[in-house]
C-alpha cells in the first residue's frame, strides 16, 4: 500500500484551493452552491485514491479541527457584516424571529422523528434534531448575490441568526442533559450567559484598544489567534464561547454605537478603519480556505454505502418535508406575498456536520446513520440551487420585458 508524500499533499492542497476558486466562479455565474461541488470533489478524490491502491488516510480528526476553526470564522465573518442601524431594525427583527421560530418548531418536530427512528427519549431526539434545524450561512451568504437587495439582506441576517441561536441552543441542551435538575440547569444557563456577556464585552473593548496601539503590520492574524485562544479557553470553562466571537465582531463593526460620546476619544478612527477593512478581508479569505478543505474532507470521509439504507431515505425525506413545511407556513402567515425563492433558501451545511461531531460520546447514539446528514445537506443545497436559477431566469425575463416596453414606447 502506498502513502502520500509531503510534496504530493502540497500539490493536492494547492489544486484543491484553485479548483475551489473556480467552483466559486461557477457558483456565482450559475447559482449552484459551491458546497455541492466541493463535496463531490471529495467523493471523487476518495474514489481515485481507492482505485490507485493507496491507503486512504484517516482525516476525521482534521475535519473536527477545521470545523471548529470554520465555526469561529463563520460567526466572526457574519458578525462583521451585521450593521446595527435604526433603518435596519425592521429587517433585523423579522430575520431574528423567522430564524428563532423556524429553528424551534423544526427542532421539536424533527426530535419526534428522531426519537422514533433512534428509539430514544425526546431530549436525546432534540440533541440530534437541532443541528438539522440550523440554516447554513456558509452556503447562503456566498449564494445570494443574485437576489434583490431586500431579500438578500433578509437571508444574510436570518442565516446568521440561525447559526448563532442554533449553536447556543445545542450547547445549552448538552448542559441541561448533564445537569441533575431543571433548577440547576436554569441557574447554570443564567450564570453562563451573564458571565460570558461580561467576559465578551470586557475582552472586546480590551482587544480593540490594544490592537489599535500596535504599530507593526503583523497583527491581524495575531488578533485571530487571540480570538481562537479565547474561544478555546472559555470552552474549557463551559462558557458560551461563540458569544465572545459574536460580541467582538459586533463591537468592531458597530464601534460608532459602542463608543458613544466621550468614549469616542479612546478610538483612533483612522487606524480602526484600516484594521477593520483588512481584518474583514483576512477573515473572508480564511473562511474560504477553511470551508474549502472542510467540505472536501467531508466528501472524502463519506461512506456511500450508507445511502443504500431505505430507512435513511425515509427519515431524510421526513426531515426535509418538516423543514420546508414549517418555512412555507411561517412565510405565508408573516410575509404573505413575494415569498419565493425565500422559502427554498434553507440549506444545511458546515454547522450541521460540526455539531454532530460535537455530540459527547456519553450522549451519542450508535444507531444514527450519517447518510441522513449527506442526503439532507445535498438535497437542501440542490433545492436552493434550482430555486435561485429559476429566480435569476424570471428576473432576466422581467428585465427583457421592461427593455422591450421602453423601446416600444420610444
């Protein structure tokens, strides 16, 4: 059995990034989520490796590390894009309640399906249902460029809130399952949130003040390293570690709100503008690289034989029906009109996979088939791609009609 040498891995890694960039161009042009193409690339690489007789490496530990870093980068990237302005209060509140209601309803109903499928209690069913109920901002944000600005903004906010709320719900659920009583759980959650918010705000102000004083050019990756370190340390103390990342991004991107009046003199606005723009670019680039390798490795680790199980297909179809049924009902009642393609924009992705890998061994259920993850992720991404393609074509036709009418009037 042959193994990959270091030079071969460097070549493969470089080619994967180049191909991923080309996939992004294809995704922008044809509204096909690049995630689909990356997973297919991973599966293809596995088939090629098996065909050449080489020993396929165990990449699961790498997948978990990439997932954690990817999760941090996604929340950071999303928080840097959240502008807390009065004019956006309506779209932000709509997006928040849409993500909250659809997340909770989906999780509760899917938990019922999971409890029957896995033959477990409702709480364990919820643990497996929450990751499947979270929209993927990693897929949505790069894919909504073709949408009207109002729809695009709503989808970006909704997917961001879905990520953040879903992750917090997942980890609170784990804490509650490990707690001895409901009272203990409630107290722990309250203390956890309060302490995390205090640490987050204090750390964010300190980092912003400190890094604007550093005059060397090599400081942006240092800032990312400090944030990852804070995440890891806070997780060791069972704090809501992603809240630290979220608060830092919000304060940095909305510093005009968080540094009011006399506090403004603490800021070197010229320096902070440069830091913010460069930091946002580095975060974007880093997210791209992490997402690329995460989804390719996920495709590489997939066991295709799991798709031959009929029960996997039945459970996956039920989950998808619940997700889109709840979404359709909510949009029909709340938004009433112009709800397409919004209701089909509900892909699952990186966070869904990562949270499944984060389920503690003591709470894991061996009977769960990972083929369900693959089917739900692929199908939801394909549904989004088809809806975006139809939306783009209908937009092009409307433009053609308007141009034709204008010419006729002239």
